[in-house]
C-alpha cells in the first residue's frame, strides 16, 4: 500500500510574529500507525524541501509516544526536511492521501491549486482522502465530481471553534475550520474538546484534533484494504 502525506509549507502565524507549521503528533501518530503496517509513505509539501514544525507542538506538554519516537528517528526527520514538491506527485501512484494539521494549512493548502486538484483527483479515482484537525482547511475550495463543494451533504469534523478559542487564535487565523465546513454544506459534528473523534463518509475521512490522528490513519488503512 502506498499513501501520500501532504504537509504545509507555511510557517508564519498570521501577523503575530510567531511561527507555525504542521503539528508533530498529527504527522507522527499516523506515520507510525501506517508504517508499522508496512505502508509505503511519501511526503510532499507545496514548496518541497523542509516542512515546518509548529513550535507549540514540539513541547513537553504536547509530547506523545509517537512524537518521542519521531524525535529519535533520524530517517523520519530527514524525510520531513526533504519533502517532495507537490507539483511532482501523481495521484495515480498512491492508494490514498493523508493531510496532517497544524495551523499552517489554513494559509497555504486551503488555496493551493495543486493540492485542490490533487484531492479532486483522488476523489474521482474513488480513493480515500483523509484530514485531521486543521487539515480539513485544505477542503475549502475542493469540488466533488458534481461541481459542488466536496464536503456538501457529507458527515465531517475538524478543529472546533471552541478549541480554537481555547488556544486563543480565533482572531489570528484566516478562517475557522468548523465554520468553513458548515458554510460549504458539510454535516458537521464534533466530540468533546480535545477528545478522539473521527468520521468517515464514503472516501472522505476527517478527524477533530490531535487526539484523533491515529484513529484517522486506522480508518484510512481499513478503507484501502
């Protein structure tokens, strides 16, 4: 099985002067969940090269078994530092695509034409497309085969407004994931803040937050088998 991971290239947290990027657990949890099952994983970003890590996800408070494993895994770190350019990947070469979150995707992947086309192609090929936490931002401008928003009429989840409020970034982010999914016609639901919650509707798999990362990867794996 071959799975493409698409990460953000964006590292600026709005006008705050702070850094952002992808959330380590949302990459590491799914990466090892799939890798340990023998899945071949390719990493890509819009710009290629180093995918920026969100410093907030690289702290002791945010530490998990998967993030600890990542910190001791020179090969995985090297792969994060040398991602493929999104323009150079072909949906036909993979069985599924997975997008880790972090705040970065709100700025770049939400509007990236290559990413949008890639998701639409995976969907047309009836392959799983999976997103966790802020990564559903990448669905903002994605259309289904009927020309309507891909999430329209589908059960979806993603980082909640209340979770965004808790991290005090409501006024910093360009849009709220929960609001965007609802505005695009998604049937949005959520679990308790910071609890594991993931949904699947056809080929579309979404998870609410970092705690949902592994669950999303397991659902993706089960969908391909």
